[in-house]
C-alpha cells in the first residue's frame, strides 16, 4: 500500500493565522498542535476482493492536541469486515475518540473493507476527518482494477469437403489482475461438424495478468460455401469478448467408383475393380483406397502393390498423390464361398481423412442358375 494523500492542519492556521504558523507556532511563537492524516490503501483492488485501509493521525506540532476525534465515512457500496481499535458506529461511518495526542505521537486505525454482494463495484472513496481545537480531513479513492480478456481465432481461409479444419483459439488476460472462471464458447457454422456437437464450451479456468492459453478445436466441412463460426470468452464481472471466423469450403471433386461381376457361382473367382479419380483443380495428397470384403468373398490377389489384412478382411492401396485430371485403376480377384448378395465396400481417404465411399454387390447363385466364365488377373508363372 502507498500513502497517497497527507493533510496537515494546525490550530492557529484554522483560526486564520499566517502561513508561517502552520508548523506549530503562531506569530508570537506560542507552541501549537499540528495534525497530519495519512491514508494507506492499495494501488488497485480486484472486484469483490477484500482490501485494507490504514489511517495514521500524527501530531507534528509542538503542543498537545486535546480532545482528538477521528471519524471515517465508509465508501458507498462497501461493507466493513473488520476494524481495530474498536470505534463507535454511526449510520454511515465510524468514530474514534483518541483524546490527547502529544507532540510526535500518533494513532493508527485499521479497516478491512469489501464491496457488498450483488452491487456493482465502483472505486471506493474513503473520507476521514480529525478534530481537536481545529479540524483536518483526508479523502482517498482507489481505482478498481480488473482483468481484460482478449480473444484471437486463427483458421485457414479455404478447406475442402470432408477435410478437417483446426481452429486455434488464443485467450489472453491483458488486465492487471487475475481472471477467474473463464469460459470459452464456440458456435460452429451450419456445415461444419464436430463429434461433440455444434455448440461447444471449454473451461479455461484462471489466467494471471499477461498469461495466455491456446485451445485447438477441430471440425469437418460437410457442405460447400462460406462457413462462419462464432467464438466468445467471458468471466464473472467481464462482458463477453467475441470473434468470428469465416472460411470457404470447396468440393475437391474426388471420386471413387467400384466395378465387378454382377453374378458368381460358388467357388468361382471374379475380377473386381475400383477407380480413384481427381477431377478438381488441385492435387490430392496421401490418397489411400481401402476395400472391406464381405464374409463369403475371399481375397486372392490384387494389383498395384495391394496389401491384404486377414484380421480386418480389408485390402489397402497406397495410391500416393493424385494430380488434377488423374485417374487410377485398381483391381483384385475374389473367390465366392457363400450364396447370396455379397457387397464389397470401398473408401478413399486423404491423409487418413475419409473423403469418398462406394460399394459393389455381387450375387452368388446356385450352380446351374447362370452360365459364366471366371475372370482372373493376369499372373506370372508360379502364381
């Protein structure tokens, strides 16, 4: 705490004496009392937080100050939590009957205040009077310091359909005191999806002065066009700070199509195909095509370095990059071991993100129901 205001008052000065009498002597050299009032209060206070006021009344004169009384008018909107020594209470303040105060002696009074619950926090203005033969006054106001939240949202300008987008949300406290119970809210644009919904909240907690925290939020674009999401951050006693993030979703024009035999006989081997194509204006990177086989259809072999996982019953092709206008034809052989409609499902992903899907259904019929020849991928000797 810092002493911000000091008032000095001598009895002769109050009686209209010359300025030369202010330090304890009148024009004839008669000793005089001289009272000083110091108030020590914080440089700033947090909303709702208790704070201390220390009042010192000192006789800097050369004679006793008789019948000294100190009164304190409590600031409006604040309540007294504690005081020492015990004063006399009035409707809006406190009174201490100090009595005699000898030269170079002082009386120290201490108060503990806080804003009243439910009332708006305004700067406290504490007013102190000291009387003896004359009177001294002191008024001190303290600014209410609060946190100041800042919000910044960073996201790419453009995203493709089915591609995840990462919003980097930075929350900073630029105020002079800590911010408590900070809540971040995100309302995603219609056309963006997140597994937890479109209206999301995150508890940021406490940010000290100058401290910042970054949250990353992911979403996936489901439709093309302009997609505007809204973000806001707030804390008790602080109005919401809001930022919008606008991005444009484009159709990357990737496609995957499936082919194969419409019918097969049990234990016959058929030729199945899948085509990955990029009809868009930009390259597609890290393209992978995966085929999930149904029960009753067994993998035999595949083209283009296909790999088969027996545990998941899937075939995988690492296609790599697909340039604009490029098409990639893939094929595999499968042998039917069950009667009925058997469906193979295909998925095209880029960077582990699912972008397109397709399916092909082959009907496996009883022997004699249809005449057909099996189709087999060309093999090398020994296969």
